[in-house]
C-alpha cells in the first residue's frame, strides 16, 4: 500500500538506515546524525498494515514531471520491493497530475538501475561526472517513465 506521510521523524529514520543512507547520500551530504528530512517534498510510505517497507520521495520538476527517490528497507528487498515500485508508479499516475517520472541513478549503483529498468523505466539520458562519492566522480543515468 502507498500512503502519503508528513511524519518527518519516521521518514528520517528510514533514509538514515545504515543499509540505505550510504546509497542515497554523496560527499556533500551531512552525517546520518545531522540529516534532516526536507519538508518541501512529498513522502509516500510503502507498507502492509503496520509493516513499513520504506519511503518513496517525490520532488516536483514542473507541473507534469517529478523526480523520485527510493528508500526501501532491507526486509522488503526482493519481490515486495518490485511490487512496491509498480504500485507507486500506478499511484503517481492515478493520484497526482504527473505524467512523467524521472530518477537519477549514479552509475556506481547498478542494483538501483536494474530495479528501475525492471519496473519499466527506460534510460533517457546521462549527466556525466555529476555525482561525487568517496572522492570519485560518477556519471548519473537518467531513467524515465511516461504515463
């Protein structure tokens, strides 16, 4: 199930999870202890009843396009995660005005790229040497999905 949340403490606890934060932060990010979930984006919890599987983050690009970020807790990795991204995409196209979803994936995160492609996203662009992690510059692959 997908549901919006404004519980920034819960969102923060998911994002800074030790199995998530290293993959969603870069050299310019604060330490997990200092991280604050921004209040000006949309957070959508994925859950089955009380079992919270993670959070998807929606950042508007313009009125029909959004950039999404994925933070799935380890106990949901695998089939539940695959189902959740399909449910999330369906939710976005049904419950919002967005007609285009994009996401930027550093090329050192092949697992995230595979996840996006399995969900139907297509590679649509490349932003070269635009992400720095552990002192190394990486390209970012833009993936997209149109309604």
